[in-house]
C-alpha cells in the first residue's frame, strides 16, 4: 500500500494517545454516513471521519487530525467508488462549504437522510419513534431551489471576493456559479459583485474590524417574482456605498427593493439590529398554502418555497379540519403555519418572540382577510407558562435549530393540555431530544415526515406528530407529496 507507513518525523496528536499519526496514509473502507459532511471509516474500531466519501467505498486517506476518540482525514484517492457516486455539477465543489453532498446521486441522498433519521430516533427515542418515520419527501427537481441566498464578502476595494465559506473556516470561496440557486439569483449576485468592485466599496476585514460590506443577502418570492437585496455593512457612510446602491437600482431586471443592514459588532452573526430601506419596496412577497405573505427583508421565512408547501400540507394534515378546534402556533414567525391553518380550524393563537415578525404576521392576517388568528408577543417559554393562556386541542411548534426552549414542553402539557403536538424541526439531533422528552411525558410519536428542504447537503427538515391520548385523534390522511413530475411516491434507492 502506497504511503501505508507513517512518515518518520510526523508528530503524534497533542495530548491524547492515538493509534494514528498526522500525515499517515491508510486504505480504509467507508462504512456509513454521519450527520454532517463526513463518511465514517474505521481502523481496528477506531473511527476516522473522511469528507466526500460514500458507504462501501475503499479510499486512500491522509490523516489530518488524530485524537484519543477519533481522527479526521482527507481522501487522496477513491480506489473503489460507490455506484451512487456522481460528478458534482458545481465547479466549486470541494472548496465551497455549501453543498457537501453533490457527489452523491440525489435519490441516494434523500434515502440516506431518511435512514439516518430513522436510526437516530430508534437509538435516542424508541423503536416506535423510529418506526414512525415515513418515506422521505424528496424534491422533484433538486436544483435551483434556494430562494434565499446569503453570501459573505472579503477581499479588498476593487477586488471583492463574494461567495460562501470554505468548510469549517471563515475564508470566502469566490463563486462564479451556484446551481442550487435560480439562474436569475446567480446573475444578480454576480452583478452585485461587479458593482461593489467598480465603486471600490471596501469589504469588511474580520481580523482588523475595518471595512464596510460584510454580506450580500438575496431574497426572492418563487410564486410572486419579488426580489429583495440586503447589503450588510459595518458602516452606514462607507466610501462608494451610496453610489453602489444607485448602480444597483438601475440593474435589469430590477430588484423589487433593497435595504441596508448595519452590523458593526465583532460577531459571526450575519445581521445587525438596524435595517433601513434604500429603494423600491420595503418588503418582499411570497405565497404558500393559499396565503400571500408580505415579509420584511431580514425576517425568517423558509428558504425553499416548494418544500415549504410540503411542510404546510403535512402540518395541515396533522392538525386536521374542525370548526371548533383551538390551535396554538409557537415560534410563529410571520405566520406560515398560523395563517395557513386558520381557514380549517376555529381559532389560532400565534406566539412570536420578535415584535417585528409578530407585526408582520398581524398585517398578513388582515391582508388575507383572516379574522380568527390572534397574536401573543414574547418569549415562548414565558407565554406557555401563563395560566391564562388556556387549553388548546393542538399545539404546533417550529422552533429554531436549538429545538424547544427549556420548560416549553412542560408548559405546553401543564397549561395547554393538547391532544396533539406537531413539531417542525430543522435539526434531527434536537428533534430526537424533544421527542424523547415528549415520550417521557406520556406522548406517543405517531408519524415523522422527513422533508428534504436542502438537497446536496446533510441538512434535513422533519415534521413529527405526537399524540398525548387524552381524546381520540383520528389518524391524519397522507398529505400530497411535493411535485415529482407525475410520481406519486418518493424516489426509492439508497440515500443525508
């Protein structure tokens, strides 16, 4: 085996004893995929995580990190490729940290995500929870789906780098293409880059804290054709910034609107607290579930509009249709679930911590003629602890990546006493934690639908339905699948 012996001068990993040494080259068999970017290999029971490799592949790996519990390596050669390996569509694959699964056949990606979720729930929740995982809702067309694009800016005046971070770094890969975005979005991003270069706007430097533009944020409405540009800057009066906005206003096709967000803090958080409209519309619009939403430029809304429709249909099916039902929607945002449920139930109470998002939700309710949805503003954990909140038949929750906040589930069960909890999750690990807690409190996981909102990445959305058995709840019918070009069932095959 070429390079099978460790180089003589290669130092061992610091601190912990390891059976491997940095720089050592080994032949390893990839056994599985991890929740993340890596394949799982082993040598004598010792785990080596290797990116861009697939189960069943024999690979030559150079060790880059080695510790007591596991090591990391980089693939040198694929000696025996998997049948699910494909040529990545994007030229930046491997450098860009965005789409780390582009080398996997899409049907295999989707089934892998389903399998990983099922195994995780069996291991961390229960056999029944794992068995409740439904076939994955995959995308009929897994390209051009991102209606929100967040690009980092580095470089120097006249030569900006605009793109995505290299994996596990804050080093920007300057991108010229991005096939997971619509073509128009890519063209607009490149146009913004040219304007920033021509006007010599200074990119922000994280190391020194100097400079102006930090990020470019593009928002788009798939159903409406709306578009909105947000430039995130550390300075409001930066050289060339006003001229750049004038140039951007004259682009063809034009943006529906543009805003300036000021973030002058030393932080990795993208958006600052202040957003000022610069030209055009102050908001952008999207339609989902028969409701039109008007959304602020920095407000949260699902990135993939087609997958968002799948989430809405699954939540509707889980909640059911009853003119007397009371529904509580937690972490409601601008009202994606609250407003698309309102026409099917007696009333909806939406809870949102951010006042601006709650105001947008109320405005969207009025604009769509929805009168049975009321809003409560405040931290979810505080609102559900309010004894005057009352009882609800069903609680819907769409928390951030951290999952349900401390005490939220206890507050729901103690005060709201629902028959059913519908939990929308963007992180399988926190979903498993929350479902385990729900089962410990007497819940029964009856269905979990994995939704592939982010093809070519390891990320996975899911909708879990948990019954608490106080009253009989009929099994909800299977919701419509996302558009599959005529296919009724999800693609079958190996597979985030």
